[in-house]
C-alpha cells in the first residue's frame, strides 16, 4: 500500500502576487489528487489568509534572511512531524529565500527537495544557483526560458522539469453562456468609473510596476498608437515602485486624456474582460499569469517575446509578438489588432484554446508525476 504523501510548500512572500497564487492553485489541485498539503509562510501574511480561506493547512516560519538557521531548524522539526506519522514528504520551495531554508533543513532526512523557479533572471549568482537549485533533487521551471537560465548557471539539466504556470478554471467568474453579459457589465462599470467611451477599442494591461514588466514600453507604444488612432483608450492596473515614473512619462507624452492609471484593481477578470486588447510589454517574464488570464477573458493579445512568453503565445495563432524593448514594434502589433477585427477574433479563439490547455489540473498532474519520479530515487520512499 502506498504511504500517504505530504507536500510542504515554502513561501516567504510578504504580498500576494502571481507566484503565491500559483502556489495556492497547485496545492488545491494536489489535494484533489490525494496529497496532503502544508503551507509554511510568514505569520499574518496575505498568503496565510488566502491559504486558510482555501481550506489548506498552514504553519509559520520567520524567514529572517536567506540562509536563516532558525527557519531551517523549525522546518526540520515540521518535516520530522510528517515523516513520524509515516508520510512521504516533498519539500517544495516556491521562492529563492525559501529554497535557502530548505537547503539547510533537508540534509539527512528522507525527503524530496524541490525548488520552483518562476523568474527568467539569474538566480542571485552562480554560488546561490548551485546551492539552492543545483543541489535540489528536482527543479521545476515554469517555462523553457527559465530552464535555459538555470542550465546556464550550472544547474544539471537532468534535474529540471518544465511545468508551465496555469489558470484555475474555477476562478473564472462567468459560465460560457454568461460571458457576453459579464463583459458588458464590466465595460459599463469601468466606463463610468474612468470616463471611457463605449464605442471605441480599449487596450490595457495588469502588472506589478517594476523594471522587468517594462510599463514604460507600454506607455511609449501607446503614444504611437494614439497618434495614429486618437479615439482608443488605455487602462493600466497595478502598483509598484515605477508608478511615479510611469505617471510622469504619460504626462510628458501628453497622453492623460487616453491613458488611465487605475491603481490596484481587486477584480482582475473584470478589467481583463472589459479590454479588447491585452498588451504585455515585458522585458523579462517567467511566463505571465495575467497573460493566461487575459486569454481566458477573451482579450486579443499583443505581447513581447520576452522570456517564457513564447511558451504561451504563438505568433499569429493566439497573439501577436514583438521584440522586447521595441515600442515601435509593439505599437505596430496593437495597430494591426485595432484595424483587423477578424484577426482579433481568430487570435481570441486561439487564446481560449491555449488557456484551457494551461489549466491548474494539468499543472498539478504534471507536478505530481515529477514528484513521484523524484521520490522513487530517495531511499526509504
């Protein structure tokens, strides 16, 4: 008889961003596949609140710094509790700092140490990459681009499995037959709130306003689009350290009448369903959770080919791609979509198909398969 399986998910995030949402999505689906899940996060964090709301078991680690011995000691005790009741244990770190705690806690214990990597950026240098990722029993990269970066930093390719990020079909706030009604309601609400005319094309994006997301590329491309098509409007939802810089750029380019900074939007699908065209301007991207949600919301996609975006978007099938840091090319993609409604419809259908493929049940099934392969190599499992 197969022994029970416990997945200990480690996340030191102080906010609820895409990585945290993906972790919760994965844990929920793994539970449906028979695994027990324990989320070890910061006490009082949004992650703890969201995990409890989802009915997941939670606990706390202090995560004082990257290689924190106190967190490692407490984690080792948690592992002992799970193995003591006869469970096979997977220790899955979902952030770089959490991977450090896992590395310190796991030696000598019959656990599978898994490191998730979601960013298409260097993992804090070669030494950190070797310690946290290269020595892990299994590394899960969310895209081919993330895998390539890990390999370039010396992580053995044989230990890396690519499992794409996903969307949760159950989070979609409409049934298929209700979509048009939901979209009309969203457009009405946002049109009133931000003073947008209903009879023109709406473009926009949702992002954390940081350099890899390159919101300035969006604004500069919008300037070219608005120059050619002055009737269109943009919405940019999000907060972050670049917010002031982006607002100043909008003013300097004279776009205030057509480009609307909305701040944090608590209902992402409302924004996405209201858009005709979703624009992803990133210079770096692990894969892009908002991109998948935009496809599910039936927005046409204009995106850069940064990082893992090419795992989700095939140019001409479910979106149009432009090189990163090229606002002219990104503007050209948007203009094509504005001017060709039939192309928009074609890409929307391709996007729906892709979003259904990259679903949370599929992500969990592939992840569980990787866990089981790894556990088979660990003595005592």
